[in-house]
C-alpha cells in the first residue's frame, strides 16, 4: 500500500546515498530502517517487562515522609498565593 511522506532535501539525499551504498531501493531501505526501529523498541519494551514508566517506579511512589508538612494539601491555594505575592512584588519595584 503506497504511503506518501514529505522529507527535507537533506534527508532525501541521505536516503538516496544509503540506498545506493547498500544496493537497495529507497523503499527497501526505509522498510529495513523501520523494521530495525521496531525491533529496538520491542527490545526496550521487553527489558522493561512491557511496563509503563509509572509501573516501573510505582514501588517508590509515596514512600517519602514530609515530616507532617502536608505538602500535597491545599496546593491550589498555595500556588495562587505564590502567584499573587510575585505579582505584588513586581508592582512594588
């Protein structure tokens, strides 16, 4: 099935040069490159066990204690207060 891709001139020259050097058509070269990328992505996924980034660190999420500082409480209010203070400071300069 034909697919159209827009490439800049530099990339077009690179593909043509690599295809000629390898004795492949440009289409063959692109298919080979995509297959290589897919294999690498599969290998990386296999190393991580197919887990997401969160899944890989989930065991450490929430284990730190802030010492009762309540850092995740009222964050919206704290952010608003910070922004308002910064605006007041800029106006008073």
